[in-house]
C-alpha cells in the first residue's frame, strides 16, 4: 500500500509517495499528485520515518545544505528511460548537460526528443535531477510540464550555469 505526505517548500507543495519502504514518486503540486495518484487508495502518513527523512533531505537540498540524496528509491520505467535516468544521476550537483549530451552519453545521439520525454516521465524529480538537463545553448527548456520557473529555481540553488 502506498503512503504519502506533503510539504511546503520554496518551490511550492511537494507530495512524497512511498511503497514497500522506498520512495516511488515526488509530485510538484496537488494537481500533479491528483493526476498521477489515487489518494483514496493511499494513506496520508505524517509520521512515517521514511517520509520524514525524505522531507528533511528535500528541505535541506532546497535550502542549499544538501547536494546528494541518500534515500531508498523504487525506479520503474522502460529500458530506455532507465538508461536516461541513470545518466541524469551522473550529472554533478551545480552542473548541467544538454539533451544532446545525454543522448550521446547513452549511445543514442538521435534520441534528443526522447530524452525530453524520459525526463517528463521521471517520477522522482529533484532526486533524479532532470532539472540539470538544459538546451544546447544553455537555455532553459521544459520542466515538470511547463514549469520552467521551478527548473530555474533549482539551478539557482545549485549555482549551475544557464541562460535566461
């Protein structure tokens, strides 16, 4: 059974979802949460140790006090998505890569648009840092749908280079 909690942050409300003692999703805002989950089949648990630890680590990250996460994750996706997400996790804190760089790194240089779709399908944003993938010209491109302002805020927290 899935359990969840929500926290207020500088980038808005985040919903953290766990299942089988692993983090399965982080949703940005109630709308995203309700589109992806069925709260009537979940428990809102503000006292679960893993949800509390995830909340603490996310708040530390958003306040600039944490650069890496140490949380048990349950990552599910296609073979292609898993390759992309693994590559995203190798992008260091405070650095960025282009969609083209990620495509080349996974050995599929023509998959630039597919990289964007894999980023969009990432259910663990921030922890799997899809916000670190930007346009070839260092411009910000889509994030969490059309919320580029969140991507900008996350990159500013990290001190990562990009063009407005």
